[in-house]
C-alpha cells in the first residue's frame, strides 16, 4: 500500500529511521557523551542557564573570546524525543574558537509534550538571547540558529515566526542567519513510521508544523546541509524545502558533505577546518 510519494510503510521506515540505518549508533552516542563531557570541563561556560520556567528550558552558554560577538543558538536533534545538549558540547567548540558565543539549548521531549510546544520553547530561547546577549559578550543583532535533524526543523520554524506578536521590544526578526543540518521540513511522512508512536502526529498536525507549508517571515540567509550517505528522503527534504522557500524570496544555500551519514555529519561542526563550519561563518558575515 502506497502511503507517501510512492513509498509503502516498510520503505518509509527505512528512509526515516536514521538509527536503524547506522548500526554503530550506540558507539557514536557514547563517543559524543564522553567528548562533550571533556569539552565542558575545559570550556569557559555557564551551564544550565534558564531561558524559561520549564524544567528542560535550560541552555549552556559558551562564552566568546571577545565582546559584541555573534551568538549561535545550537539546537540538537533526536526526532524531538531524545538526546540532550550535553551530547553536543564539543560540536560547538569550533564556533566558539572562531569568536562566537554559543548557546547549546535543551527542550522538552515527546511524548511528554507536543512538537508545537517544543517550537514555543525555542521561541522563548531566542527571545531570552535577544534580551540577554550583552550580559555574556554577545551581540543581540547577530543571532545565528544552527540545528541538526529535528533541530533543523526547529530552526526553520523560527524563521517562520511572527516575532513582534511575541513581544513589543522584539524586532521583526531577531535572527541574523540560520543553518539546518539534515533537517526535516515536511513532517507528513513521519506519520506513517514507528517514530510517530511518540510524536503523536495526525496528517493535519504534521502539515501545520511543517515549515515547507509556511512562508519565511525572517529574510535571514539560510543554508541547508546534509551527509552524502544519508537516505534519499533526508536529501530530498532539504532540496525541496530550499526550492519552495527560494520561490518565496528566501536566500537559501545547499551543501552536501561526502562520506557523512545522518549522525556523523554533525561531527563536522566541531572541526574548524570543515566545510560546515566555514559555511556557518560565511552566513554570519552575510547576515550583518
């Protein structure tokens, strides 16, 4: 039975179940946790800073080497249902080394909350950074969003937000630029996979939470990147979303990184010489 774009249930599961396609994912996660713990010990950082009232509304602030620095909000992936900011502390070190202040953010996880509620949490995180960036050496006019997987979806949702409805002190867009890594921008196919057991999406809710069906409110430069070894659907998600938003006037760049899968691609964010880091730095300059 065809469920989505010619795929049956088994095929969709294979396309979107990233962990199943990467047999060594437990070893990757263990490596991330160890490397990130070591990074936090040596970093100049304030940990678990509250940006909202919820128990998961916390961020780690990695201070920049100078004042008036660009601010990077890093949003982790995990299909809105797993992982933690503490798994990615080392992945943001290259951005801090390049002069940015980095906020690695946590959020509540499905099924205890909905994806819509997670979007609201990320909006609160951006608002907190806008109002408080100068207290840790950041420039509120130079906020960049970087998100991996589900974090890529959340980054796009932030670009589609009507910010002035959320605070009279907010600009039309507090975001200078954004980078989505292996993001999901049309959530409808997930309804037909095992992932939806925790997401609890209907087709209607999936479309309502899909940036693909929204208009960009922020005209900030956007880049979308993915690994060359990812599934066809993950690659299509970024390409189709880029085409859609370009037609609506957005500036969108694309980058495929050879030899990387859905998990290892984000590791390039911790390597200062990588194309991914250089892309993030170029976006920071474009949005000024």
